[in-house]
């Protein structure tokens, strides 16, 4: 179960005519939460914002249980959202082998366990490389993908199993950075629309076991890097 994070923004200058802000989103904060916090900050800091509506939007959703880089566009820069969304993204994180969850991450409890004694480091490296290139990926049931006009996660939470069509993605880098079974750390560079949770599911299946995502951090979107992002204050 996700418990919403409580957080505040540090002192910022925001150009309400047009601005792009990059934040290091904290754990258990939704993308919507961060956008709403920026809107509230603008209203509080700019009296004119009380009288006129300032457009604010994000360039790419990040799951509540993930941390890292989020781009927030303000004013005229909201016209650039699609441009930012299409840029290459980089993630780091951890897969836990030997167990699956319905959501492919920690949002839902483990529903099935599998043996991992047969898995070798050589297999892990080989399977990681098998993902590199253009491929078809099926998004998770617990995702914002629309199925017959409805969000897949709403159908999944209602106990349904929505039929989701595969989407073409590109993975340009899949690096294994640590192996301490059942945990496997990674760095992935990929195209827009890639679900790292789905990679966790497929990674476990290719190892003839199971896997789910236990940590995820977005470190880069195009030329924007999380090291340069604004840190928010978690209460």
C-alpha cells in the first residue's frame, strides 16, 4: 500500500510566463502531487497568480514508489512537454529475483515465489544483453495505459485483467551493476514509454524464475540530470 509523502518545496524563483523546472521527486510522492505543489507555490509567491491561471504540467509520469528526475513546465514552456517526453531516459534500480507481485513492484504484495538456485551470474549478464535493441513490450496492468477508454490500473484494481497491446520500445543500454542474489542492480537507458516494471517481469521469466522491481530512480531525461535537480523537503 502506498502512503502519500508529505513534502515542501525550497525557495524558488519561477517565471510564470515560461519556465522549466527539474525536481528530484521523493519516494511515495506522485507526479500529480508535485505538479499541484508547484501550482500552490506559484499562487503563494505571486499575487498575480491568484487572478490568472498559470499552466503547469509534467513531462513524463514517475511512479509513486520511484524517485528521481521530473521535469515540470510552467506557462509557455508547457508547449514543450511533448518534446521533453520523447527524449531518452536513464534509470537505476534493483530487481528482486524469485518472487512476483501483481503490480511488478512493491505496490502489491508478493503473489508467487520461484526457485533461484539455478541462476548464475553469467545467465544474468546474458539475459540483460538480450533486452538491448528494439522490442515489443506489454505494459503492466497497474499502469496509466488506456484500455477501451479506461485507465488500466482502474480496471486492475477492480479485479479485472485488461488486455493490453504491446508497444515498441528501444533499450540502448542494460548494465548490471551489482549481483547479490536475490537482488540484482541495474542501469537502463531507454526510449519513451518503457516500463521498467515490465522489464522486471520479463527479466525473471527469461531466467526461468520470477522477479519484481524493488527500487527505481530516474537519473536522466535527455540532457537533464538528477544531480542538477531541485531537492524537495520531505516532512
